[in-house]
C-alpha cells in the first residue's frame, strides 16, 4: 500500500476523526505483521520480567509483573519492528489523521495479564505531555491502538469519549496522579464512554486529546496491544526547548522518508 493505492480509511472514518477524534479500522493489519507483533510482544515481556527480577524496575513504575505491562520506546532493540512502524499501512493512517508530515513520537506495548489485568483510568495521552510541561501547546498526535488479540469488555478493551461529549477538541485537561497505580487521571465523571470491540489485527486511531480508559480484565488469556504514536512535528518543552520523547522522521509531504540505515 502506498499513497497511490486505495486507502483503508474511508470518508465516514475521516468525518468521525475530524469531528470526534477517533476512527476504527477492523482487521487491517496483515497476517504477517500481526504475527511479527505477537512474537515481538513475547520477547519484550520476557525482557521486562528479567528487569523486574533483577530489581531494575522502580516501585512506582506502571508495569506490574503478570498483571499489566507498559514497555516503552524500545523498538530499536528489535530487528523487525521498524517494518510495521514505518509500513505503508501506518503511513496511510498518519496521512488521514495528522497529515502529510509524520514522525514516530512514542511506541509501547500495553499488556493485561490473565484474569487480573488492572484497569487504566480516564486520561488523555497529551495529559502525560502536560504533566511534563504544564504550558505545552502542542498539536495532537495520533495514537494507533493495534490489537494483537480480539478485544471486548471482558478482556479489558478501551473506552473512548468523543470530543463532543468531553469537550476535548483542542483542549488538554490538567490530570492528577492516582495513588496506588501511578496513573494520571483526567476525568472522574459518570460518562462510561464508547466501548471498542474489535478483532485481532485492528487499529483504533485516536487523537492524543481524546479521553480514554479501560476496565479490569476477567478472561484467562492476555490482552495484548501495540501502541505507536505519531506527531506531525517534534514536541518541544515550552520553557527548556528540550525534545519530549522521540521524533523519528517517517513522512514528509506524504512520502515515506524513514531511513533504517540512519536510525
């Protein structure tokens, strides 16, 4: 798939993203890339377990062994993840959400363990940027929630709040830190959000301004998500000029410019 081929994003998807900040693309990840992601997820979970066993993971970290895993920005430890991160599919998603210029800003594995996977509280991904830089005015990035398993209410799928229901179009909420989990929390109201149910190999793309959460998991199998985020430009601290997270060139004027040899 490239810029001249049909897009996986249709007009209804575009309208939903422009108005409400999200779109759902069921089953669009090719089988070979889905298998690649599952294999790499297993590798990185083992890597994180070994770090926990060695006492190298801080007590306040978001990961908890056999319960939930957040494994961030280690794609360069893999010889293969770049094939998905900078693929024609992800280029297509970026062009239709953040535009013709895109950089890889952040990537992480989000895994819930069997039976007891913990919930994630309501938050905006941009809330974590604001926690780092209270005066940030960055444009929204796009979060690509890629399902390695079928997702449902039972296995702790994501819930989204559309912009129109949460007043988040162009608005980054000030979050608070939740005791016990170290999560940032941006909303504590009664709106349950929209439950996302989708098969393995789907991409739920949403703005970093959208509030989202997930419930506790009750099934006896893991729920695995790979979550790359792309921004149109580097996100820079408003006071220090320091770059927040990554800014790996991916698209320029709609064309793929990622260069594996220099990454």
